[in-house]
C-alpha cells in the first residue's frame, strides 16, 4: 500500500495491506535558487565567503556536483565568490567519528563550478575551507574553539590530489581515504595568493 523513505540516504520501507489504497511517500530536497552567476573566466581577487542556507546549497550542488555522489544536508554551508561571482561551495557537518578521526568539524561537501579555465579550482575552494574567516564563523556558531577538519575522499587511489598539500592522510579503507587538516591556516587573501602562485595556471 505504500513506500516510505524517511531521508535521501535511508532505505525504502514497503508497507502492505489487503484493503488500503496505494500510496507513495519519498524524501525530496528543498531546492532554492542561486543568487550569483558562476565565474567561468579567470578567477580574480577579492575572494569572499558567504554563508548560505540548505535550499541554496541544494540548488547549487545539484548543478555542479557529480550525479553519482550521494548527498545529504549539512548544517553549515558556504558559497565562495570571486569578485561577486560564484566559484564553489562547501558544507560542514558535526564530527561523526568517520574512520576513527578525532576532528572538530567534518567537511561533508566541497566542489567548484564548471566550466572553468582553472584545472585546480577545487584547490582554491579547499584553501578557503582552512581559512581564518571560516574558522572564526564556525567558532562563533559552535561557541567553542575549532582547530581540526576531517573529510573523506571516495577513491580507489592511494591519495587524492585534490587534498594534497592542505590535508594529511589519516587512514584508508576500501574506496575511501580519510583526511585531517588544520583550521585557520591563513586568511582569504593569503589563501588566494597561495593558490594563484601554485595552482591557478595548471
């Protein structure tokens, strides 16, 4: 008589009856709209971090994140802007003890817009993740100190080049590499300068 799915990640539950009419109840995302145009040309300073709600994150993520990646909502989401245009997003969740990592926050999602002339634009998004500005905002939200970030790369390779240089390998398991990184590594200007000098032209 019904199929019930309580969240996007949960398994469906099938319900049966001899007389009740058939019904269907499934989880669905609340989709908003992105208020920014994507930057598809050269990324320029200044870089800005803007906190966004889950609906806006869902709208942007559905456009740029690979379709095969299973998603779930993060309680704290941010958009990254380059001179007022969108270049990427990331979202944090509470630590979940993934892979035995002892971290203060878990980076649930991070991605860059496309198309883009920069092959390593995702590195800039991660440089923003470990910025002092993001650290300060999360500390205000959490009402406590925030020093370490954990995340997971889903890959069969020994390392993910995306996180190399910003995060350290913590552990590996089948199809996964768990990473730890330090929060508050630099401010946004310094992070952009690091990326611009080392990865913008590659």
